[in-house]
C-alpha cells in the first residue's frame, strides 16, 4: 500500500496552554513495497508520525492517505477497523502486550478480533510460527513461561497473524543483545521481502537503517529534515552532525580509509566481505601502477 502525507500538522493538547506541535508541514510519498527507516532523536516526531498510519491519531491539519484510505482533521475513514487490519504495529517491548493463557490463543486474538474464520487462523499460525523462529510445540504453553526472546517472537507473530500489508516497527530490537537484534531485524527483512510489505522502521540505529532500508526519512523537531536513499542521506556527514546524528560505521570507515591511504571507495551498502574484496583490489591496483 502506498503511503502519502500532505502538509500534516499535529498538535498535542491543541487550544490549551500546554499545546505542543509534534509534526509540522510533514509531506512525503512512500511507494508500496518500500522499506523505510525513520530516524531522529527522542522528541523528533517519529512516534507521532507512525500513530497516523492506522488512525490512532488524526492530523490537526493536512491529509494522510494509506492506500485508498484517507485520514484528515475532519474525520477518520468510516472503515477504520478495516484499515487497522492492514497495518500491523510492533511497539517497543511487544512482549508486554501478551496476556492470554496460551501462545496459540495470544497469536489468534488479533485475526479473531477482525473476524477471520477459525480455519484460516489455524492456517496462518502454522505459516507464521516457523517464520518467526518458533516451534509448534510451544503453542500450548503459556507465553509467560517462555524466554524473553521467545515472548517477543510470540508477540510479533500475533501482529503478523492479521496479515498486514504495512508493517510498522517502533524500535523493535530494544533491550536485545547484538545477536538478538540482528536475528530479529533479519527476520523482519525476510518477511518484508517474502510478503512484499511496506515496512516502516523507527530506529535510533543508523546501522539498521543503512543495512535494511530502501528509503530514509530524518526527523528533527517535528519536521522532515532530510529524505532519500541511504546512499544519498548517510554520506552527508555535516548535515547529519547538525542534528546530532553520526554517519553509519561503514561510512566512517570509508572516510577514514580515504584519509589514511588516499583511496576513495564509493558507498554502495556493501557487505563486509564485498568491502574487503574492494579494498584488496584497490591495493592491488596501486601496486600495479607502481
């Protein structure tokens, strides 16, 4: 599903002494199937932005279009429940949302609430369980008897069970160790590709943004500060520094490499192995020139 924001403003506690403008004249267009990373410091408007994607918030002014659904200050879509069945949101620490007696019942809650038939729910669970790295043997267990990592995967399975077309990830790796973070993000990326999802990742991790995203939006004080591909955005060191953001480590390395050896290597989101090959070839080229 395509996503379009047109001059969206959002004010918390509008028309009161505590009014706070969280979004200001925010406009962008995201084609269906894009993996978007939204980056910015706390208070930049990231969480407010994603709450507009399924109608949890409506613009104070402006317009949000999600596929064929329109959300404006005047009204939410009449079929809001249908929209929410197409937008799955994984919040920070999603395991805190678990509540049911068994893993199976917890995963079933979302699709059952949206009126999905029991046979279809069972089919979805069988498909989703291996996709999130869980064993079917866990279905009859209490989610509260599982490890923290397993609980998080159960919560994610519950979101995926509604079969969303848009997947919103709000700092989904918070609290995980580096290995767990990589496993979870690789899982989301595989699902994004396999199911042709439009994925919104809210993150503080520049490394995740550069590794997974097709498109990057940098937020600052409620406005869109920068936008473009990772190659376009993350090579602008001075602009990022202006909003207290650092370039990803791989770009820092490429800059240091050029400064030390006088050899410029273009940033193309290379893997570590590809980068090692480029460096080897660059040094071999220097030797042959000599």
